[in-house]
C-alpha cells in the first residue's frame, strides 16, 4: 500500500513539473478553465434572465446541480480522465507491454501516471458557483451534507467505472477516440433537473447508466428533495464501478502486442 | 488558367487522399449519429420544459423555431468542423512543419484541401444520417427557407472556420505550445458563436460587440440564414445583406491570415523535422 501511495505521489509531482515546463501555456489554460467554468451555467443564467424557468426550480437550485456536476467531472478528469487516452495510445502504438512489464498493477499504474493537474481550474470554477448557489438556497443539515457526500462519491464511482469501460474497449476497438464523446453526450442528462425529462430517460439515467448521480442526486440531497428511489440508485453505481474494473482487467488479457 | 487548373488538381488529389485515409475510420465519423441526436434530445427536453412554463415566444423565437435552430447548429457543425489550429500547432511543436517548407505547395492550401476531403466524409457519415434523424424521427422541419443563400452562408462559414483556426494555429510560431490559446479561443467560440444558445439571449452590449468578432459568422449567421431571418442587437438584416456582410468579414480574415503567416514564417526553427 505504501509503495502505491509513493507511486501516486511521485506521479502527481511529475504531472505538476510537466505542466510547469510550458508555464505560460499552463497558466493561460488554468485561467480559461476557471473562467469557463464560472460562466458554464450560462444557458441557465440567460434562460432565467429572460424571464423563463424550469418549472419548480429556482435559478440557484439549477445552478447548484450544475456546479456539483462540474466539480464531479473536474475531479474525474483530474484523477482518472487520462485513463482512456493513455490506454488507447499505448494500444494503438503497440507499447502497452511497457506498462505490463512494470512490477505494479497496470490499471493502478495508468491511473496514477495520468493524474492531470490541468483540470484543477474546472474543480475550482465549479466550487465558486457551488458556494454562490449554496448561499442562496439556504442551509443544509448535517444529515443532508452526509447524504450529499455519499451521493457525490457514488457519482465519482460512475465516472471511474465509465472511464474503465471506455478504456477497456481500446483493446478490441483500436483508435476509438470518439467513444468519450458518446459518454459525454449521455452524461449531459445529469446536468439538469431530472423532472424535465420523461420517465424512460429518468429510469435510464438513474438505474442503467446512473449519470443522474453526477449532479442531480447529490444536489437533491442538499436541497432536501431526496427521494427513496434516488438512494436505490447507489447500487447500480457500485455495480458500475465493479463492472468497469472487471471488464478492464479482462480486456487487458486480450491485448496482443507487437513487441513494444 | 493553367495555374487554376493545377490548383484544382492539387485540391482534388489531396482531398481524395484525405477522404480515403479517414474512410478507414468511418465509425469514427459515425459516432456523430449517436452523439448529435443525444445532444439534441437534451435540448429538446430543456426547451420543452422552458416553453411549457413560459408559453409565449422567447426573444421572438417560438419553441419550433428554437428546435430548428439547434438542429441547424448541429448539421452546420458537421459541414464546417475544423481542426486546422491543432494540426498546425502540432506541426510547429514537433518540427514537422519543416517538411511542408520543402514542398512546392503552400501549407495553408494543403490544409484547406485536407479539410475539404475530411468534410466530404462528414457530409456522408454525419450530416446526412443526422439530417434524416432530425427530419423524420424528431419530426423537425430541416429544410432551409432560402436554400441558395443557406448553401452560400455555410460555405462562407466553412472557410471562415478554417482561416480563423489557421490564425490561431499560427500562434504556435511564437508560443511553441499553443494549446492554451486554442483553449481560450474555443471557450470563447463555444459561448459567442451561438452554438450554446441563440445570441439574441445575450445582453445588448455583447450582441453589439459580436458584430466585430469572428464567432457569430461561423455558426449563428448560417443558422439564422437557414431559419430565414436574421436579428442581432435589435438590428434586423435581410438574408442577402447578412450573407454579404459574412463574405466581407471572410475576406478580412483571409487577409489577416496572410499577414500573420508572413510574419510567423520568419520565426520558424526546426531541427531536422
């Protein structure tokens, strides 16, 4: 365990050092992602600004959902967002052997070495909007905060599971660089109040591909709008992560290299 | 005349090779058949919820017009999509740009020909299937009001996107790693091109400012020409007028790209390519 922690720490250090090589580029990138994520709920602001609304939802409630969604996706990008690209690149180039011969678990190694500091701006931007929204929607109790943290963690489980599943497809479907786009499009359903969608989409985004857990469900906990079926959705999230890990480990065995 | 004929032959050859090269990754393009309609579905529910609550038109747009707008945005995107900035900055960053300096062809012309081939593929595997899905599954009327002007406007947007992105890519001659400035531009473009929401929703002073920035000419203008009417910052223009303005802005952008290219080329250094 200590060895793995050391590896992760070292990988984070390398990622930061690497970003510092092109300092101007990194600073520009961080500022724009920070600003970009402060204005990300632009559509919501413009809709409410024009006098329209999502029925039953105040502007700050919607912003709370979207800020949680942003923080969650930012953390996901930072800690495991590079998994897909890196696995894909290794398979395409035929260099996955260089990962397999290392004396550590290959899945952990790829997760650690793909730590991406560049997504810090996304998390920070999301947090700014999160705090502003929270100030406007009122206080949450300790129980609500605990529910929020649990559901937020489940949202991260979903995203890690999805990253692993997408990465796993690379072993058979080489150069599938647009797979994340497919996931990204479905993930958008978690960025809005689920009440605006029809029942089949709510069912799909709660129990089949539980992207509702990325933004909407944790926000519902903080807003005191949590319902029992949202908690049931925790199980598909855990299953999703387990499925991702299992499929990735299985697909690694199917890798056919060409010498590295 | 011979020069034009020669250029046409070059475009044809490069576009054909690019088409064949990317045809090997057809499924790559066909992912749009899933992604486009899913994004559209999200917009469909958002705007149904908003209009369901509102009832009346928003900024002069009825629900059906709004849905047509998002459909048009998606389809135009498939025809004008461009990554000339990424390509150029990669060539400069890696030093491979040197190989283009040795060829008897201007790199920008080569890149434009590549884009042409790439977008023919986009037309077949992205535009056509999504057009049919929007038209027959979502039952949104995707036939433009003025077909001729819409085609001209999309062509202008195609070139505008390319030349603007090429200018951004040229920044790599100064910065080497230009992904930061690319991200800045892309973030601004995603907001101010009209891809996110019709520009008439923005505050008035931003709408006025957008006349002087390149963003609306790549997306909002062709989408509004498709819709059959154009308004921004309270200024309504006839379709021929706005298409003419788009053409003038395109010419200015081409000029800017030439000036930047001439300055940039003096800064180029490479170590063997």
